[in-house]
């Protein structure tokens, strides 16, 4: 409603510009898509395309033609809007404190302080305020997916045993694969005609790849995956972190090869192997810790959760027993029964924000309250050791890999269902025509 009102006021005050009768009138802004209760404006689409073009300034040939780029970006914005509306309905918000921490982490990953990182963005023509809000958006969506998809993923010990048995030569070898990926999506309950059309499309794209076309550019212009504009880059993965069908294909591929067409519930896939590398076995630096979690919800605001945890932290510093307070107050039911004890933790086992704080503490130290996607925590490090945990590490890696694969597959299907079940109206003619032809509008 705010966007409609803002546009109405803008047109009322500045309806058109032009000083001569033969000059074309200039519309200041317009709606390019309606997504449930929200509108996507032409200016928003233009801004997003501008950022992408700046990111690819040194490799502009990787981008699809302008009309295809608009289609890809607008569809991504539609999915983003649907997820943000769902997140808002669920009360998911990212406060400025959490956002600032994420911005500092992002700057650190680029080997910069936050001021230098901001200056670099401005120098590259990227509006820092808009970039910062886009990071907030990505954090909101990440939190939503964790609650809706990741939290529902269950991994059984039998699945771990089967992975370690059936893929022992791959999962335990330490080999990692750097892949690119193209998805030709199918809606749930696709008709035989839709399946046939998708099969033909996948075959044509594969033929182009085998004929020497750049796979990254094909992914950017043809893939229906969320990472299409990144050239379909899946980054480095072990075989166990890949869907089973992918792992079977890459095991026999060499660098530069493109797979046969792979079918999954979400559609048809093509995988391109960029390179592979071997791993090394090493001793594990483990940390033992305990924590208390206060999770914001419909009844407890983010500020109230922080205030409650800050009071608990003050009681611990004054001498109250950490374990007793964890059992009484922590929303992490699994660890609360053990006084908040998380056991011995391997590197990478916890979410990055938790691991960063835990890694900064001396043994026996208790942190100040800090935020992760799960809520507000305080953590105490109770021990550190170097451990030869080959068997445990293999099982932990297998469990994490299965969970990651399941979460990615479920997220793909969840997004497809969300898109198919939502009202979306395109008002950018070339896009609307293309989407209608694809059966997506």
C-alpha cells in the first residue's frame, strides 16, 4: 500500500516532464510486477540490474542478453518478495546490531575493516545504504529458510551408515569438486507436455555446452536455479555434500566435462566439473562449551530476549551457577537438560557467528550476549583439546553433508511450491510474455 501511495503522490506532483509538444512524456516510475500484496517497481529492477552489471564489469560477456537478464533478475526479485512477506508474517526481523556484525564479517572476509569496505563499494559505484539493506534482506531470508526448511531436516544414523558404506571411496577420500550447475525447473505435478519440453530444452543446452559454449554463460542465461547469475557456481563440495545423482556423475568426470542430463524432483540438471582437489587428514582442534539461548518469538520481542539474557549473564558474572541457569532458562531444550553443555565441538560444526564468539574466548570465560539466526546466546568455553577423531569426524562430515543436501533439495521444492501457489502478475511486457510462455505467470 505504501508503494502505491508513494507512486500516486509522485505522479500527482510531477506527472510528466517535457517542454515541447513533440517530446515524449517521461513516466517517472512504474510497476513491473505485483507479488501478492507488494509491488516491484521499474526503478527497483533497474537498480538491481545495475548492481549486477557493476559486479560483472570485468567479465560482462558472462551476462545473458539484456532481455534475459531482466527476466532472471525480476524472477529472483519475485521469489525474494514472497519470502520477505512470509518472513514478516512470521515476525522475523534482523536488528541493526546483528546487521552491523554481519557487515563487519563481510568486510573481514575481504581482508578489510568496515570503513575501507564501505569506501571500496562507493568507489565501484555501489550505493552503500542499498547494499547494507540487501544484506539485511539476505539475512532475513536465510533465517526464514532455516526455520521453515532446515529445521525440518532429519538425518538418521542409518543414513550416515549407508553413506559411509556406499560412498566410502568418495566421502572419506577427502576429494573435493568445484562445480557449475544448470537447472531446468519443473512445477509440481508437471504434465507430460511440460516434461517433454523441459527434456528437449535440457538436451539443447547440453549440446551447446558440448559444442564449446561457455557453461557459466549458459547458466546465467538459461538456468532456473537461484545461483544462475553467478554462473551456476556451486563452489567446492565433497561428494557427500552433493545430491546422490550428482556424486555418481562427477566420480567419472574430468575437469571441463559436462554431465549427462540428471533428473530430480525439481527438474532436469546439468553439472560441469571445473576442477577437483584432494584433502588431507589432520588432528582436530576441539572446543568444549556450554550456552544459554533465548529465542525471540511471537510473545518475546528481540529486545526483550536480549534484556532477559543480559540479566542472566550478569547473574553468572556475580557467581550464580551457569548450568542451573541454563537448565532453567535456555530455549535450546537439547542442551538445557545438560546444563547447556554442547559437548566437544569440531571446527565448522556451529554456525559462523557462534563459532566466531566461541573462538575468541579463553577457557573459563563467558561471552556477552550475541545474536545468531537462532536467537540470543551467551557461551562459556569449558575446555580445549587436540583430538584424533577420525571416525567421529567422518560421521560428523557425513551427517552434515546429508543434512546440507536434504536442505538444498527441500529448499528448491519449497521455493517452487511457494512460487506456484502465490499470486504474481507481470507488467513488463517482454517478461510477462516470456513467463506466460513458460507457464509461470
